[in-house]
């Protein structure tokens, strides 16, 4: 932490609040801390991507995992909708298949 010698208590307090606000940005009560064991090549790729996107490595990992989860959820929903359509129009589809 930067030296706060000779700084008024009010300024110190504002500084500490600003650091805490920056540190806690994006964190909620639902945030869970975990650790990952990543292969070195994956870590380097994430590190490169994070730098290119002006993000922290943590933020880059969160974005990548979030994208992955959303893609899987979307694929599952598309599959469910396809099954609903097939069931709803099964007679028509059966006649068209003849």
C-alpha cells in the first residue's frame, strides 16, 4: 500500500475506501473464491487474452467460463425446443416423411 505518512486521517480514510471499492468491484455475496490448477499453455493463453482485453486474469477466466456455460445452456434449450416442435407436429412430420 502507498505510504500515507503525513496525510490527514480523512484523506487516509477516503484512500482506503477507494482501494476497497476497487478491490471489491464486481464481487457480491454470491462470489466464491477457488483455486485452479491450469496447464502452463492454457494459463499463458488466458494471460495473453486478458492483457489484450485489458482485463485481469481472473476476469478473463470468469468471461471464458460464463461464455462456455451460456453456450451449453443455449444448446440444451435449442435441443428442448426441437423436441417440443417434433412432438407437437409429429403427425405432419410423419406424413412429410412418406
